[in-house]
C-alpha cells in the first residue's frame, strides 16, 4: 500500500512509537479506500459495523404513502443523515458497495450545512438487508432501533400493506416486540466488536478536555444496560457511566489504563474493522494530541499499545 503523509505530521511520525500505521497514515481517502477494499470487505464485519452505525445515528422509518386509490400504503426505509464531508461520502459508498444495498444523495437545505443521506428502500430491506441479518445473526441493540426493526419485520413477514392495519395489529406487534427485544447481555454476541466500531462512528467522541484529560465518550438517551455492557466488555474496574435527568446516560473513559485499553481496541486491525470517515480522522488527531500530553504520552513511550 502506498502511504501519503501530510507534511505537518512528518516530524511526529518519525518518532511515533509503535502505532498501527493503518490508522495514522491513511488520511488520504484514496489510499484508505484501497487498503480497506483489500483487507476488510467481508460482508459480516461491514454489516456489523453498519448496524452499529444505524443504532447510533440512523432510524427505520415507517410511514404512510397514498396511492392512486387514496389507500395509505406502508412505506419502510432506513435513513442515515450526515453532515457532508468527502470522508463520510466515501464511507457510505464503501458500505453500499460491500453490502450491495441503498443509495446515496446530497441534500442542500436553505439554511444549515449540506447533508449526505444514505437511504435503503423497502425492497432492499426485505430482499437484501434483513436476510443478511438473519444469515449472520446480527441484531440491532438500542431500544428504539430494536422496536423499529421488529415492527418493520412483522409488517414485511406478514405482508401487511395498508398503514391502518398496523393499528389493528398493535397488540400482536407489541407482544412480538416484547418476545424478541434484547435487554441485557449485549456483549455476548460475536458481532459486538464491529458493532461497537460502527456505534462509535455514529455516536462516539475522542476528546481532550481543557484540563488535559483525554476522554472516549458515548452518549445515549436511555440504553443504560447497553452502555454498561460496553463498559464491561473492556473489563474496566469501575462503572464509568453518568446519568443525567434519569434518562440521559454517558459512558466516559479517561484514566491512563482505560485509555490504553480503548486505543488497543481501535488499533486491533487483526480482529476489528477499522474506523471510517471523519471519525477516523478525529481518532488520528486525538492520538497525536495524546502523544504530546504529559499524562498520556507514557502510553506510547512504555509501548503499552
């Protein structure tokens, strides 16, 4: 693989101890695409990442659409909206190419930032995406996305056509959701590592606070047990979750040992799909700042990663 270095990073990289070069050097989108296409284009890992991404930042839309006879037909789609960047455009194109689903288009609102949207049609959901989830036993894990998934799956499996019929079947659908929804032990699934990569792309932050503390953060409305299982997945000694107003939960990792664990996870290219898009750039910049931080630079000097 050819590596292109940005001039500003050359002096850092010459003396940068034992980093995974796949993460540090791939700022160039073309090279990132070539590398990932050669090494990570297996469907299961990309699908796991994608479902984590939807769990964090997308939604399954179930809406009504009138036909020529004024019947409210059910329309189902999956939507991801992102602030436009070339990095994230490539990321979505990569997911689309590997999974062979969806379409990508830009939205330019009258006010605000340009948006890039990834959307999956009802046809692709029924004939491609949901069969893939069954084949690889991959599941949505957040509460809202699970409910949206099971409602849409019940509609498709039972060939419900008209929107009004959803309400007629609401008790059956409710029982179907309650029977299947996952409430704990999320980290037992074999896809959880790559799901977490995608969840981080959509929901995670790599920060340096004003006091110099480095943080890896995940924020969620509800889903406390999911964040707890993420915390336990890394075998952290303490529970690092803070709750605000009883419904907003935040997992915050900042100690030197725990940050070392987080870096090891995201640098483990042998077992995990790499980060993608603008989140990869954010992660790389975070690593560079950590190497200059008096509290955390020992991670690299001691070659703990």
